[in-house]
């Protein structure tokens, strides 16, 4: 019973997050929805167990997380989420919002390469862009 309630709460939160997408999430979603990227199906604000991830291609077990400045404070939480997802067989690509804003084509190519490469279980850290992620944050 508790698991079902938690699952319903996760679904409710995911629906809310779909309506409150960041500008960068909207931009990326337009490029990857409806099998627009290499004919791979993505879901946004996808639920994996009780975690909600920004985007997921379940076929390739690839999670894409977009991080802004707020995630610099959440690094331990993000690391725990990534560790759990990896233990469940997912690969994670973390991207800074500024990567979407400044070089969308390069970012799309990075995702496509990950989709088409053999599953390694590796977690790709976000690339520091314009000062984000510097000083180990």
C-alpha cells in the first residue's frame, strides 16, 4: 500500500514537473521527442522506481539530466541518484543548462553518440561551461 501511494505521488510530481519545464528542458525536449533523435524514444520527467529523471530512453537505458546553478548545492544528492540509477543499469549524461543555450548541436551530438555507443554504465559528468561546475562544484 505504501509503495502504491509513493508511486502515485511520484506520478503527480512528474506531471507537475512536465508543466514547469525550464527553458532548456523545453529546447531539448523539442529536439528529442517523437523519435526525432536517431529514432530513439524518450520520456520526459520519467519515473524510475521513485526517482524522477529529466529525460530517459528506456530502450538504451540512458538518462539525461539537465543541471543549472542550483545543482551545484545538490551535488551529494545527484551523486547518490546517479549511483542508484547506475546500479539499476542506466547510464547518465549530466548537462549544464548553458550547454543547451550555447551549443545545442554539440549537445545533441553528445547524446546521439551515447545512444549509439555500447552500454558502459559510465556516468558522464557535465562539462563546465561559462564558469559552471568550476572549483569542484
